[in-house]
C-alpha cells in the first residue's frame, strides 16, 4: 500500500520561523545568531512499525536541506539516522549530522563532512499518535532534542505528520499491534527550528496545536 509522508515539523510556530530566545548558557551566541530553520528533501520508502520509524537509508543516504535560514544557512546536506525508536529512552544519535557540501557532491562519495558529529541535532524523545481525519488518518510524530551548532546548544522540538488515505485509526492500530508495518512512505517536506530555554518543551505555548496530543496511544 502506497503511503505518503506529509511532513511538517511544527515548531515555533508551525511554519518556518526564527522565533528563538537565548538562554544564560548561550552567552556568546545571540538570538540573532541562533535563529532560522531548514527543510529536508530526498527521503523515500519510510516504514512505520509499532515501536519504530525506519528511514531505510542504509548504508548511507544523505538528505538535501532546503529553505535554510539563520544559523543553518551554511548547511546543504545532512545524514539522518536510520531508526527512530518509540520503545525506550535510547536513541541512535546524532539524529541529524549537517554538512556544507551540496547534495550532488555528497552523492558522489564525499560523505565524511556530514558524518563528523560537528554540527548535529541530538534526539532525546520521540512519541507518536494516530488520528482520524475524514476518510484518512494522520500519524503525528513529536520529536524533542538539542541542536549543537558550532559548539553552542539550544533545545529543539518538532512534528512529523504521516498521512494515509482510506484507512481508519482502528485499521492502522490493528496492523501495528499485529506486528505489521505501514510501508513505502515518502518524505515530502520538513521544517526544523529551536525552542527557547529554559522553558519546558511540553509547556511551550509557541509550539502550537500540532504538538498537542502527540503522546503515543496505547492501543491493543
């Protein structure tokens, strides 16, 4: 069954935004410097199981960054970790490792720059929920973590939305709870940005409705 991932990591607010605040820990890194965001393109064949989201990017599949702004402007590519786990507190990191080479140069084998761990997004928590939307469903994945760019850090949060047509929530959970998977999802877009510190991620009003109710439903 063909699925499409309609991805919008919805943060501060739900579209690309440079709404950021500095913390006392980021003394030399002003809000102007650590502002902006970016999109992602170039992922296909994403798979969802009950306990994991698999980008199926072995052995190495760089993604292209789009609409880069602010501190992310120099980066053109990123390596994304293959699996996001929903079953525990251990995550494959860095979730994103950024590089400045253009995607075509990286595709030809120049991969060292985006696997060096120098500029990264560290994933610290991931949860998902499935909701009905007319005759279709949306699978909302909330991501929380920390950006480490040029040695300075700030918290980050986001939301990915997978849309599956002609399926009910009960049908989706029946597939996942039986050990099955929803396959061949394609990434159509994503937006990342940062959240202010020391505010609590789940308590931020700026995150908006897309991050509300994304706690994983325990069905079956």
